[in-house]
C-alpha cells in the first residue's frame, strides 16, 4: 500500500442530473483526503489533452463532446477533484465501478447513477485516474501545483 493522488471528474451528465452531492457523499465514504476541487467549463483543448490516448479512435469525437458538455446542453461544467491517500487510485476505481453502467455493480457510483441513453451514449458519471502515471499527467492538466492544498 502506498499514498497516491487521483484525479476524479464528476462529468456533465452527473452535473446535469444534480448528482454532484450524492457522488461526493459516496467518495467521502472511502476516507481519502480531498486536496483540490474546482468547477471547470471544459475547453476543446483541455478535452483533447485529457483524452489524448484516444485520438483517432471512432469514439473520440463523442468523448470530447461529452466532457465539454455539448451532449448535455452546452455549458455544463465538470467538477474536478484531487483525492490523496493510501491506495487512492484503486479505492476510487473500485467505488466508481465498471465504465459500462449496465455492467457496474449496484453498490458502485456507476451502478447507482450511470445509464446508457437511447442514443447509445454511456453516461457513466465520473472519471477516475487508472494508474499513478495517468493520475500525475491528469492532475497537471487540470490543476496548477499551487491549487493543491497541502497540510
């Protein structure tokens, strides 16, 4: 076990459906330390940088439209968070559940709140870093070092 940081994004579908509070409550249950938080209207550049590993894939344009809020009425923000603690990445990913809401266990965030729309869009409520390297890259995209609160 080791102390880690992880980026969590509460995505536009969750913000649109007023799920920020319930998602934050579930995240609080795993007892990690919140070290940064801000509302972000995601630009095309930030979306492209965040999803750079998926450039060229058929679903890439939909990912960008989703995270920028275009699929949810335009100017829908994302709540960007950084959590820190022992095995933060694994704990958050386990709590988040499978990225396919229909395959997510019912006690996970995606199992409780995720859905697939009639248009086939996965509304999976949140993003969570998958590895320490990914977390470091993502946190530096979304936050300046001075925005992380240190105790």
